[in-house]
C-alpha cells in the first residue's frame, strides 16, 4: 500500500517543527481531503484507513456540493457513517475542546 498524502493536515506542535523527522500518524490531529472526482474513494477507502491509523478526526470535503463529511475516531458515527455538514454550517474541530496543555508542546527542561 502506498502512503496516504492528505490535502491538509493539522499536526501536534513540536519544538523542532518537524524539521528532523516527518510526522507519524500519532502526530496528526486532523486530516482534510478535498474531493473533486474522488469522493467515493475518499469516503470508502481513505477515511477508514486514516481512522485505523489512529487519526482522531477526518474531514472529506466534497468540492462539488461543498458539503463536509466529518469522521471522528471512537465516535459512534464511525460505525454509522460520517456526520454531514452543510456549506453554511460551522466546521468545528473536536480537538479545540482540549486544554491548552494538550495543544502546546511540553516545556523544555
């Protein structure tokens, strides 16, 4: 299997800004795929692979309808399918409900 390359990824903060090592799945907080002609593939293949890799949240944006399919790891919606967010509805990233300590890298000692 080739390595997945998302259109956009939000990474956990790191002091070296990923200059020395590429991010691993554990570093990813949000993956965004923008689908023009690949919507079915992104929903059926890519999103489940990202979730299986432990990425906490995946958005698949349909460029044609501008609807967002939101997957959240561990949520009941994973079994039922994604949450569908319409173009005029806000996109809320679940990690923003985290503490500041979870969002910032640890202090240097």
